[in-house]
C-alpha cells in the first residue's frame, strides 16, 4: 500500500502541473490591451496562458507562450497568438489576427485602432459598457417623459428597474429622473454580468425650452433640447470615463377625443462622445473616439391614452430611433414599446406604473418596470 501511494503521488502531481488550471489573479495596474486580456478568463498549462473570453462586444482568443518563467504576465519576450472577433453573428467586421511579441502587439493594436473600436464598441462606446446607447436612450426617454407626456405637471419623477442583454453580455440597472419645468436630471447605475465585472454610473442634465399653442381639443409644441451626460465605468479589463453631449429640435401634436388622447412627436438629435483620457498605452483609443464626427439620430413616436373613468386610464407608447448620419456605422436602429396604468390625482397630477420593452434587433434587448409621478401647482 505504501509503495502504491509513493508511486502514485508523483504521477498525480505531474498530472496537476500539466493540466490546464484557471488563473484567478488579476493585475492591479493595466497598461494597454495586452494587460487587459490577462484579467479575463484565463487558463495556464505548462508555459502557456490561454485567454478565451468576451471583452465588451469583442471575443478574444489568445495564447501567450512564456519566456521569463512568469505565467502571470505578458512581458516583451513572450509570444502571443491573438485574435479579436465581434460577438455579433452578422457584424460584417473582419477579425483582427496577430502573432508576435508584446512590443509588436502594442504597435499592432495602435495601428488598427479604428477596427478595435468597431469590434469592442460596434454601436457606441456607452452601449457596450453600460447597456444603453446614451444618445438614443436620451432621445427615447425624452419622448416618454416630455414629448409624448400629455398633460404633464410642473414637476415630475421617474424610477425604473431594468434587465438587459447587449451582444453576449447581460446586466441589470436602476435609473431615475427628476424634472422641474423645462430642466431634468437623470442618473443610472448598471452592472454587467461579465468576467471583467464591469460597473458604471452615469448622470446627466437636459433643458428643453419650447413654444406651445393650445386649441380647444389640440396642443402643438415646438422646442429645442440640449443634454450633457457624464459616465464613469470601472472594470477589471478597462476603466473608461466618457462625456456625451448634444442637442436638436423636437415637436409634438396632441389631439383629445371624448375618452381617448393621442399624441405624436419626434426629435432630431446631434451628439458626440469625448473620452477625457485613458492610460498612456491606450490613449490612441481615446483619440480615435474623440476624432469622430458629430452623429445624428432621429426618434419618432406615438402615444395613446384611454380613460376608463375620470381617474383611471390605460396608456401605451411606441417609439423608433434611426441613425441619420454616423461614422463607421456606429449607432443602430432601435424600438421602444411601453404600456402603463395611470391614476389621476387631479388636473395635471398623476401616478402611473408600467412595463417597457426596448430592442435593437438581436444586438440589444431590455425589459423594465417603472413608476412615474407628475404634479401640477396652481
């Protein structure tokens, strides 16, 4: 028995050393994409590290062959076989493939910055990181809370809980809005269920002055909207801070029938994204984003509200967003469908509870429940 144990023990140790094992350590200082991939799902076998995981909207498959007897790093003497492909089945973007040293790898990534951006952030940087495209999200939320909100009060608030899927990642978010007359403040916290443990917080402000004409059973409104949004994202793969801002014209028309109110509206929004800075090894990615031209989107929508009693009503909204002009095919079309139960407290004051479904084909889907409150002061 002792001989069996003494013979089997070295064999078991050898098998354990040769078999792939998951690497659990993460780098605290990330310099470039070469370090970022080491914080993804990684297995070590002998002198090789194999990384096979998603980073935002990209799929990374890399094998690093060690030369400095350290299988926790990607040093200059190490050799990597690397590919970066889109997680989208019909992206139309060719994968990036490379083989060579760390220095050559860093040069390769910088030389292909635009394609790296197109793979990692195909619709927009904010969508891949937070689960929403800030420009289209702002347009749709603005239509829901302002353009299509018939008889809204002087002050209002919104609280929403969301579950979403973006490309091959899923996540959860909580977001809220507070409005006073023509100024609104928004906040959102989101977490992706990915290996990099991506978390983000964003907050924004918008102002939307308008001119209004009231008829006996109609209302016309024409105005302008401007917004500013700041995002902070923390991730084991890559920390990103971004500023989004833009503006454009909007209009709405409301018609009251005996027990039904219908509203149509839309907005054309020009927007841009600016990354203040990234680590020196990734600054070229920030420069590539900052050099992009202004993007234009249009969002159109309609709403109907049917009054069951003087105090209770049922409502629904349908919205469609479409990019009018975007660089490198960034941006995408998307839709929003909403149903809600409305309880009127008084003229201009109401509470409503509902469900929202948002979709961007097979790239993005979100489900949310929300509560709105609007109050008027005479």
